[in-house]
């Protein structure tokens, strides 16, 4: 059984991007050691003044706020602490899934869904729901592809009362209604653009996440703090804010971090992804990836040949 801890960033109305990140943890062998490591980092890095009952909130740690004085706990120390927390998924091979929805994708003009136009659902809540759904689908993709569907997953999400009912009702929409996004609706990534390849259709589906999402406060489910750190890091980088790139590199490591930072497809209207899975790649998966690449290159070569032939 995998525990899928989900948290969000960028849900305020004025934020440019809605982000949901999930950290995927094996319940029997990983949970206790990761919880211990997080407690150790907090114990060793948080000043004694704040240590008792401390709960990691990315926005508060980064900026200071109601519970943390930016004058009593220096920014460079808070940033180092943040990097150590956000690096735990990479250090311990914890897969991280991501859903991204840019807030201008629903313009407020023609085509705005009726339930938003009439005020039944707030625009930022619906965009949060979309990011939540895409992130959970990528978490399910990990269960299907890298664990061969041999394990199920349970979602534990931060309890946000103003949006709980919407997330519970629609967060697993791809379980009830699988969806295929055609190539025409996709932005080529750097690799595809380099080789002139058309992105293959994406099949959004959920098969191995069971139950409805379970909601808890961070004090009740301690590893929600890791999802909080990841979501904040993604949101800060995508919003082009200072130190966002530093946090991404800490979270995704020296290989995937730079690749994420360099990839323009993340700035499309809707994106989703899965990270920290290299240790799960089997010889069979690697062979299939090579086969798919070779088939795509052959198709491109044939297309170039036909397009180059005279009438």
C-alpha cells in the first residue's frame, strides 16, 4: 500500500498558478523512517523558541509570519532548513507527482463554465480541483507503470474546509471518467521539439487509488509537511520568484532538477508530471522506452521522406 500525501500552493485568487504536489510513500517500510528523518531535521534546525509543536508551512518558513519572526530566525537559516526538508523526497527515492493549472486558463469571458459564472464554485477552487486531479492521476500512473499495478494507493490531503467537499467529490474524476488528451492539445517538451516529434496522446486514468481522499491537518498527518514543501517549491519556481530554482534543485536533484527548470512546457495552461522514479525503472521499462523512441524516430524519418518527395 502506498500513502499519497497531497498538498497545494497558489490557491489565493491573485496567484498566477495553482499547484498540487503528492509525495508517495510506502506504508510499511518507508513511512516510519521518513517520519523520523523529518522529525530529526526539525529538531536539529528549528530554533528552540519555535521547536515545541512546530509544523512546517512553506509560506511561513520562507517569509516569516504569524508564528515565525523573520528577525528572530534569519532568512538564510530558514532557507537552509527549507532546502533540507524539500530534499528528503530525492534523498529517499520518494516519487513526487505534480499537477499545474495556470489561473488565466479560465479567462472569465466566453466559455466560462456556468457553475463558475453564477458563483456556485469559485474560479480558484475549480482550478485547484483540476490541479488536484492531475496530480492524483500521475500518482496513479506511478502505481500502474512502476509497480505494475501490484499495489493500491490511499490519498491523504490537507484539510481545507472551504474546498474539501469539491475535492472529495471531483478529485478522482479520472477514475470515473478516463480521458485521452490528443496530440493536438499538447505542447512538445524540449526533447520532442529537438527531434521534431509529435507528443503522443496522454491517457488520464486512475485505476489503483482506492477510497475517496482522506483529509487531515498537518498536525494529524505529519508527512503532509513534505507535500507542503514540494508544492511551495514548485509554485515559487513557476511564479518566477527568487530562490524558486534553488528549491527545485534541492527537491529533484542534480539530474531532474535542471531538466525541470529548462522545460518550457510547464508554462502551458495545464501540466502534470512525475519525478524521483529512476530507482523504479526496470530493464523492461527501459527497453520499452527505447523501443518507443526508435519507433517515433522511424515514423519521423518516413514522414520527412514523404514530405520531401516531389508531386
